[in-house]
C-alpha cells in the first residue's frame, strides 16, 4: 500500500513533537492559581471544572501547542491547495507541422485528446525552419509526415509523461498511415483500419470500484483520530508524571480530591484536543470551498460526525489509562517504558483500520475490532465509511465503549490515588494490589 506523502509528513511532525514534549516541561501546575480560582468563586463543575480550566489555559498558552497547531494547519492547507494548483494547469503544447494536410491536422488533435493534452498546430514551410523554431523554444515538437518527428530532448524508455506518450502515439499513427499508403489502400480504407474498434478485454473477477466519498472521509478520519490521540494522550501521561516528580501534586491534593484533580486534567486536555480537531476539519472544509479543491468536496457528513464521536469516545477511554500510568512513574525513562505497551492496541487498531479503509473492504478482523473499546475508535468509523455498520451496531459499540470507560475511570482513579504520592521509584503492580483501596 502506497502511503501519500502528506500522511507521512503529518506523522513525522507529530512524532517529532512528542519527542520534544518528553524532553521539555510543558504546563507546570500552579497551586497559587488554583487557590485564586477557588477564592474567585466556584466553577459550574466545582473543583473539577476549575482544574479543567487550568489545564485548558496551560495547554493553549504553551509554545509547543501553538507550534503543532500552526504546522498542522499549514499541512492541511498544503494538502488542499497544492492539488488545486496542479489540476488547474492544462497541458498545452505547440507542434510544428511540415508538409501537413487537413487530415493530418485532425489526426494530431485527435491523438492529443487521447493522451489528455491540447495542441496548437503551427505550419512550417520546411523542416529546417521547424528545427530552428524547436531549438529556440518556440515549439515543443515538429512533425514531418514525410521524414521524421523532432523533439528537443530525448525521452527515456521509462518516461510516462503526456509529452512522451503524445510523441509515441503520433509516431505510431503516422507510421501506420505511411504503411497504408505503401500498400495501395485508399484514404477511406486506411481510415477504416486506423479507427477500427479493439476487441473488449474482460476479466474473471469484477473490477475494483472507485473510492467513494464516504470511504475517503473514513480514511482521513482514521488518520485524524490517530494523530490527535497520540498527541494528547502523551500530554496526559507526561503531565501527570511531571506533577508527581515536581511534588506539586502534594499541594494540589491538599486543596482538591484526587478524583477531581484527575478528572479535571482529563477533561481539560480533552477539550483542547476536540477543539483542535474540529478547527482542523472546519478549516479544511472552508479552504477547500474557497479555492475549489475537490480533496474534501462532498465529504460524507455522517462519516465526519462518526469520526468526531469516536475521537471523543477514544480519548475518554484512553485518557484515564494514560493518566493512571503517569502516576506510576516519576522519570522520563519510566514514561517511555509505559507508553509502548499502552499504545500497542491503539497502533494495532489504527493499522488494521487504515488498511481496511484504503482497500475499500472491511475484513472480519475490522468488524470484530469495532466492538472492542481499545480499537473501536478506529474500526467503527471505518465500517461507517464503508457502509458496513448498521445503526444498532454503532449504538451498541458506543454503549460498550462508554461502559468500559466508566469501569476504567474507576480503576484509574484508585491507581492514581494510591500511586501519585509515592516517590522514590516506580510503583509496581504488587504495591497496587497490596495497598488499601477503600
């Protein structure tokens, strides 16, 4: 499967940003700000809302967030505009004709249409004048039906450009006409042979259908979900670890309960993630409409909504897992060792779903993964885009993911409460099992 360069660019940007984030601190917690917010008045969601608001401000104000946002917007703009510029240029060539005729002119225009270009015919008095005009750059090709076909630079055998294909078909067509004349055929007979319809070529298996708008939207949606989840889940993991390592968490827990602090962090980062994802989608749609791009033209609304829904459900499920894992570590090397097993189901679901969305056919594995909470955020939008998910299947998978999220949140909050204040080494599974969870 050939991966488009734009996808590779986006993934490289995200991976580089994650490396930088691991090396730099971003969004240190401020107990003073939290106390000031509480003195100013209770938030609509209580202390959880105050913590969420703090997370939103810290993430949005961070330089890395701004850099990543600018880069993503630039990449989206390039993906929308560049194909428009490329498709907007019509290939036109100036062809000199020596010892031509009306039938030859018609044949040259017909052959140009076959290869997808337009030609402007310039009649030259002789081959010498045509050669001079070609050398001066006034012509792209010279056709002398009685002698030769001239081009400025030779075409390689592997050249598949429109210019090379046009020179080839003109050479074959004029060679055939000369052979017909030498065989003594009348112009009518030669024309009948030249325009003979080829035999149809059939196959045992049906041809692969063209990718529909829904399938293209699902493919882009799966990529978007993967990029946003990997970026913001890493922020959650590293953010919890940094608060624990800096001992700021001890001051914060003297002010709010552990579940409120953890929920506020998860909600705050989630709001930033959803806002960025929606902004990217809206920007792509508006820009495509402004420049007349067909990249996202007619994007399936149902698939787009399903993508955003599963982006939210996927973050809700994984954010608690990553937050609890962050409380188990207090150094960067420990974070890296935790991130790999946590991201394994996420990467597996992404790769399988991406292959399914690219091929236009969902395998049995994709259908099974659509009902497993760790992989459903990728598999279910793929099924929706391919038209292979009924409404009740979408609802069942969503409810399963929500129920699993509630269970994971309960377990994660207990792990967080037990491990976040333990320092001096990584908290092991035995420590969590032996601790008092009451």
